[in-house]
C-alpha cells in the first residue's frame, strides 16, 4: 500500500464527523485539524500511530475506500477516538520528538 493511500485514509478518518453524524454520534471529537490550528509534525505522526494502533490500517488493506459504515470499521474507529481522548496522543508526540530530536514547531503549510 502506498503512503498516499494511508494518508488519504487517515484524512478520511480524521474528518469522520460526517460519518459520525450519519451514525448519530457526537461530532465533538473532530480534532484541531478542522479548526485550522497548526499541528506539529510529531503530532501528525502521533495521530497516525494511534490510527494504526487502533487497527484502522487493516481496514484499508488494498481497497481505495473501506466501508466506513460497516460495524468492524466503526468499532476500530471508536477505539481510535478512545485513544485520542486519552493522553496517548501527547505521549506519542513527545516520544517521537525525543526520538527524532525535532523542535516542536507547527508544520508549515504548502
């Protein structure tokens, strides 16, 4: 699977408000991405790590677009949201910063 497909799937999961609204769930989980705030590279990579840890990578597989309304996908997405609601994102970002020795500066837009 290409990096492009993984990033596309991550973007879709990060903007899951429309899918959550369809399922009757709260849209309060939409991250700071939607509000336009700047994220550091470590925060983006940490979010991707949580997405993978939740098992969402297996749902993408070789498909371009997994069934976002399927029960297995929704269960894994709920686990991703649960992880995001804890301090796991900040811990992972801190771990990545210490590993990469990267400054905690917001990622620059293109």
